[in-house]
């Protein structure tokens, strides 16, 4: 896999980045658009608050900008404010705000977030604000964070934490949640039996796969055979339909946030690294491009993270710097 690097100078450091076709949009800075050919379109909108991150729907109609370690977010439609969003104050200053958008084949865009309790995940119609997952069931004690829809919208991932703290992740069937909302409160562990799995970061791969940066696996449940202790961090490719690991490899270096492209992944701990999934080997890295030290949803102790936009389908990512935007594109 070959990599091409492109630099886009900007008048001021970008505050957030989202891919929109061949453009990168900085919603926190008011919706400034940076085209890959260097053109910049600035609507001259400024929000005047501590927002520092954003997510965007695939069709480009909806976006949410928010404060990672705060309680406030704003939903936009076609660049115009629709409504303000909130989450519980409870430890909000410790871990990343849980929020994601997904446009379904029907054209409806779902908003996933935790508007009332840190442990209660909800799906809403982004257009109307209608709560689609109202239910009477109690929600397990889990801090939802780093929400992510699979590429086809079938699954929703929450990579958060439980008290101690321990990193953990759960996956929910979106269609089932819309039909039977209480399924959002019926967590299913990725491994069975007495195995313990701590998931530090995760990302959806091709088809039904989930790539996990994990530790604590039990040899009886998921044989490792690499001679490393169970506490060692590994990179696993997990099938959600078969409920088993397809591969599990020792890691040479910490990987942090993940972006998966076919048989490879990019890890963003300290700087981007191109990693082979089946072996965990680092094939290429960009040590001069700082991407922070996030390896968990708990980030209160870290220096501010640079804006990061991931496009696994387009096989590219972008990083905001003090001088502009660094784009790395991959080809076969």
C-alpha cells in the first residue's frame, strides 16, 4: 500500500475536521471548507464557545460540533443550527463526549448520543428530534463514548469505560434497537466464558469485522500462542456474526485511535502508523506528524488532541496542525 502526503496551508489552525467529498470542513470554526486543491471557502461564522470537535453524516446534510470534555453540543442541518444537545455532567470532564451520525438507506439520519444519563444510549431522528428508542428498561452502569456506526449502518459501537476505570466496548444492532429499544440495555460481551477483554480502542473494518486494540485475553477462549503475557496489548480482527477472533497479533508499538482499510489499519498514538492487521507489524510511520496520545475514551489528563478526520472508505486521513492540514492518501 503506497502513501501520498499533501499539505494544505490555512490562515489559522483548524479547530475540527470532517471529510465531505474532496473537501475538509471545519465546523467548529464556522464551517470553513478546505478543498484538496487549496481553495478555501469561509462563511465567516464564529460560535464563541469552547467547542473543539465535530462529526458529520455521510450525506453531508447534518453535522454536530461539541466540546469533548464538556456537556454541550450543537446539531446543524445544511450548515444552519437545528438545536442544542446536552449530556450528563457526571464525569463529563474526564472522557470524550459520545456522539455519532448515520444516514440510513431510507434517507433518515440517525443521531446516537446520551442526552440524559451517561449510561443510557439513545437513537433519535436527526431531522425531527424524535426519540426512537424510548424504553422502560434500566441501563447498565457503563460510560458510553467514542460512538461509531459501521459503514453500512448495521451496527453501532460504543468504546467507553466502566468504573475502576477499565476500557470496554460493546456493539449494538441498529435495526434491532429501533424495533426493540431495550436491546440497548442488554449488553453482550465479545468473548464468552471466563475470558476478560479490555478494549482500549476499536474501529469497524470490512463486512462484519471489528478491529480491536485489546488486552487481557484468556488462552482457553482465544488461543494466542505468541508467548506473551495475557496483559500484553494485541491487535485483533473480530467477526461480529461468528463471534470469534479471525486473527490476533502482538503489537510492536501502542496504536491508539484506529482507522481500518482492508488488511491494514492506521494507528494514531503519538504519530500515524500503517499496521498490518494479521501480524501487527508497522509497515510505515510518520513520526513528524503529531496526533496526540489518546488510547482510551478517558482523555482529561492529555494535552489537547489535534483535529483528526478519518475516511477509511476513501483510504485517507487528515490532521490539523498549527500551520494547516496534513493529508495522507493510500493507494494499492
